[in-house]
C-alpha cells in the first residue's frame, strides 16, 4: 500500500500520481510480478525477485549527464498501485526528459487509461521543464509503437543488437518536441540520436 500522505504530482478522475521512494519497493515489486508482460516481452523472462530494487538503483551509463531520476506511481481509487513510470530529467542536455518505463496493470489495458494518464504525465513533465521527451521502444512491439506514434513521437534512429537480459532487440529511439523547440534543434544538441549516428 502506498502512503496516502505522499504529495500528489497530478491527478485525473480515479487516479493520482505520486513520487515513489525506497520504502515503496515491496509494493512496486508485487505490482511488477503481478504484471509481468513487459518483462516477458522485453527481457524474455519474468521480473526478477529484486526487479523493483534494480529499477531504483540502476545507474545510467558512464558519461551520461542528467539532473535527477523520478519514480512515479499511479494510484487508483481503491488505493492500489496501478501504474509505474521511471523518468530521467535533463538527460544529455537541459530540457530532455527520458521516459524509461511506463507500465500499466494488465486489467486496465484497452480502456483508455494509459492514454489519459500519459496525457496528464506529459503536461506535468512540460510544466516541470521538459522541452523534449525521449524514449526507446522495441521494434516489433506493435502495440507500444502505435501508442507512442499516436502520442506524437517521431523515430530519430534505431539501435541494433540491444541486449536486455535474455533477449536482444532493435530499439527505436523516439522523440517528442514540446513547444517551440523542434526536432532539428534537438538533434543539434543530442548528436547520438541522429539517424546517421553509429
């Protein structure tokens, strides 16, 4: 159970978003184990016994500049953790916010909940200083690819041979500009995401 005392980052009808902490790791672990689809697809195996702890303590590659890491929980009306997101602010350069994970409980799929929660999350990220949003989606995960495309993300490059535990994938790097700063300005700042980057 997530404490009701946590400050609310944003909310929509029936859901509120809060910043999660180390004390929430057992609840997050249970959520991930009860909703293993992402890990089965991406990593070729269920979540590990320490998956939640790993999400909190994982380090970014050496040399990757950033300001902070956020772990956000979406709590439903029954006070259950129903969604989980990890976000890195100011990745590589100021204004680039990277969405690492966005997992919604399986029983909420196909109801528009992901769309509504993501829409409010995006507004919160923009208000928090994001000029561009960045993420990686596995090529061939059609449902996820369509979701991000519908939400205005553009592919800038593909990374091949990305090893994720027991699986190897091609990952589409996708960007969404928020406001006046466009895609070309982003690629001038973050050369690693250009289509011709090695």
